[in-house]
């Protein structure tokens, strides 16, 4: 049973399961777990790991259109190295500072591999869920996609500094706050753009028609590949933590003006199916 199948099982038991975060009386709550073997390529510094792990949870808060307030992390490793531990905390604190949240601590434990569990909190009185998209609206993404895929290529090449730089992303908290008053549905692209579209379509009971030429591929992708491979990396690798949202067409310009990062229209909300350039877009993306 993979992660998505397991989540589907849990949705039958937990009414609130299925969105990027839970919302309880205006409090937004989310948790994530990352492992060295699956989430941190060789060469990832502890500073980057702290930034990225906590940033992943902050991104879930952003996807609900909430203001991030605080984060904690449970840090587990075979042994505690003073400098590694300090660098992890500094990375976690810096990504929180970037979105005006506070890193307030966590837990320490022994484990056979470096593993991090993070929890982030936020607040909103009007959350945006995945389930509100309607045919006739536009579907959009913030900034660019493919950055993390390019980072992995740099790690593989041994260009560690560039890989770490690309791996430290900005959680789109401010963009989420700007888009939320206008958006009908929203989530982050942690599992990849293609998979996010399928997840939004399933949650909203709709479909999407996407134009591949509109996909805003990050400049870093062109440094490592081009052509069809660049589009494939940008749409299926995942771990970019951008926001994918749907908007009524007459709300698009207001959302763009309010957002601190560009918002690109990928296509439109359809009745059913997920299509790119008139062909079915496969449900492919990051799988744990």
C-alpha cells in the first residue's frame, strides 16, 4: 500500500483528512516527516535540511491561505554532532523568519538514520480547501516549477553548493495570503505539478485542460536539461512547494496584483479529466 492508498483508507475514518493541513477553530495545523535516504541527497547540509524540513510544513500552512505563526521539529540521528545540530536549528529558524513565523523548538531522539518530523501552526478565519474548483475558472501556479529537480541533478554532479542553494525554497505564505480571498481551491505542489492537478481534480470533482507552453519552468532547469525532459522534470519531479490554485477569471488580476510572486495561468477548469495539450496528463509525481 503506497502513501496515497493509505491516505484514502484514512479518509474513511477521519473526516478532516485530505487537505494540506487541518483547520480547528481558526488554527491551522500540519505535520511532515523527512528521511535522509529519501529526502536529503548526499551533500545536503544540516542547515539546508532544517530550512527544507520546516519549510515543507510552512508550505502546507500557505496552501490553506493562512498566516504562519510557529514551527517545531523532532530531530533524530544516529549521533548528535554539535555543529550539525546547531546548523539544523539555524536553518529552521531562518526559514521561519523569512515568513514572519517563529521556530520554537522541538525534540531530540536517537535513530538509525537522520530523520526529521516537523509541525507548523498558522491562523485563518477563511481557509482555502482543495474542493472548491468549478468549470470555467482558471488554474494557476505561483512562481516557477522544476527548481528541486534541478537541485537533485546538481547534487548528483557533485556541485553541492548549487544543489543546496536550490533546495532552500521560500514557503509561499505571503502569496497564499494574497491569493486566498480570490481562490476557490488551493494546495501546494510538493508532489509535483501533474499530481497536484490530479489531486485538485479529485477533491473538487472536476478536470483541467493545461497548455504545456504556459508552464513556468525555472531557469535552473535549463542549466541541467532541455526540451521534453525539462517539461517532464518541471511537471513530475515535485518538491517545489509552489501553490496551485483555481480562480474565477474575473478575480485573476486582483490576485496577481496582491501576490508578491508571479501567478501564471496554466489553463482552465474542465468538467472531467486532466489534459495537457489535448492529451491525458498522467498522474505522476513524487512518491515516498
